[in-house]
C-alpha cells in the first residue's frame, strides 16, 4: 500500500539554484568573466576550470519547447534559411535570437548571454556545430570543438586517444579568450565535482527501481537541470544530496509518484517538451509510471577521473548511448528493462532529431525479441508541436497500456 503522493520538496531549492545560475550568467560582462557556450554533453569541466561562465543553449532550447514559445519562433529561423527538417532546438533558439524573445524575459532577465567563445562536441549530432557556427558568424568570435565518432562498438584506446587529443587542442584558444593559463589542479578539482554530481544524479534515477517508483521520467526532466548546467560545481552536489535523501525517504515510506502504479514504462528518445504535463497526467490517470529513460541517463558520466583529466573526459563523453552502435544500444536497453522491472517501451520518433530517435532501423523489434517486452512508437518532436498529434498519441498510449495491463495481470 503506497502513501499519498506529495510534491517533491527539494524542487523549491532547485528553482532558487537555477534562478541564481541564470542571474549570474547574465551578469557575466559586469563581473569581468568571459562567457563560453557549450553543448550539453561537451567539455564543460575544461571551461569551468578556466573561469568561464558556462552557458548551455540546449537548456534554452528545452525551455522554449516547454513554454511552447518554439511554435512561433521556428518559422522565423525557417524564413532565415534554416530547414524545418533540422533540429528544432536549433531553429527555435535561432528564431528566439532573431525575434528577440526568450523565456528569460519572463524571469526579468535579458535573453541568452553573448558568447566570447563557442565550444561544441558532435557526440550528439552535427547540428550543434552548425548551430554554434551561426552565432560565431554573428558575433565574430571563435567556434571550436570536438568531432566525436558515432556508431561506436567498443570504446577502445585508439578512439579515446583521438578524442582526448581534440579536447587538448581546445586549450590554447580557450586560454587566449580567458586571458589565463589552464591550471591542471583546478581542472582536476572540477572533474572531481562533476564525478560526484554524476554519482548523485545516478542515485536519484536509481530510486525509481523501487516499486512503487518515487519519481517518474517527467519529474526527472525537471530535476536534471543542475546536472546539465551546473555539473562541476559544489552547488549541484549540495542539491542532489538533498534530493536523493528525500527520494530515499519516499522509497522507505512507500510514497508513489503514480498512485496505484500497475504498469512501468521505459521512455526511449527525446522528451516532447511542450506536452510533458499533459503526458504525465495521462499516464497518472492510467496508473502507469514512466520510470526510466535513455535521455535522463545522458548526464551520468561514470568514467570521469580527476587523475586522468583529458582521457577520462574523452571516454565519458564517448560512452554515451547516442554515440554507440545498435548492438550496444540493444544490450543497454535490455539491462535497463531488467533493472527497472519494465513492462513495455515507448519510443519517441522525434521528427527533427533523427540521432535521438532509435525506432527507425528495427531496434524496437530486436529489443522486444531479446526481452519479450512490447513497445509503442509515438510520433512527434522535441519542440515543434506542429509535428505532434494529441489525439493520435492519446489513443495509442491508452491502447498500449491496456495491452500491458493484460500482460501484467
């Protein structure tokens, strides 16, 4: 018997933490600190060690999706010459810049901070490089990055050395922009903080192994904020220690994220940011908990090692699910399905994000053969809601949960 659901108390602390991060970020020029833009799974530790204010525009992209501002902004970028078929984070963010509208404005803050340098890692996709190069041309600032291998099977020494060499090659330009030399002791300290943040975030996600789960994928997309933008800082660690303690107490008390939980689903693919609340409500009504996802695990970096800074960053940022071959993805999902007692898998086919849509090359059928767990595909997008059918999705999810309930019972 589960206890009555309560809102996660730590969220109040997180909102304050994120608010301070954004406020300090916008005041970079006044503080004398330079601002570096970084892709969300890029070498942020290196930037923190050099004293940059570190800004992650994918976080802004998610905010544009969640607030549904993206729908009006994507066409602005399309009119500029960016295809409607490419990443809708990119088009909504560039549309935001061109139109001068941002969710930050509602926080009484100016729009995203101007970059002094832009640093990308193509471990997610090529679009991040094209995205950053747009701003590099607009502002006449350096755009540098790492070109990571894709469809990787074993992450071997040859791959790690090649990626580590690229990360090291960023240092001279970053030192020039920062106006200081890289302090290796500081880099090791930042990597140790990131490693601890990773361990705590992984612990948060692992609490959903419990039945009933104390949080869901929809909670995690909110709670992951500090792991994305504040890893490498003590503030992120302090927050996740509080959150993890609260969730562990919920597990002990039997507090369920979904009252009367009867089915457990794995979410594969990107969130549908503008529909998270509606989807969370539907699953709650169906007494179904979405307890795990590939997406939220993207910020678990087990391989970070302060004693081996460059090679451990290279390994951590290449071991990602999105970089791996399909056979590795199959094995990973099989492990996750077993660990979280999953009854079925939902694949989100995000129209403008092919790199994070893993239903297109027969993977769902192969995973089903390995695990015996059924699946459903939801067609949509991370930000462009013109590509999402509310009615079709609702009907498909209802039918899928009915199917799962029959199997569970």
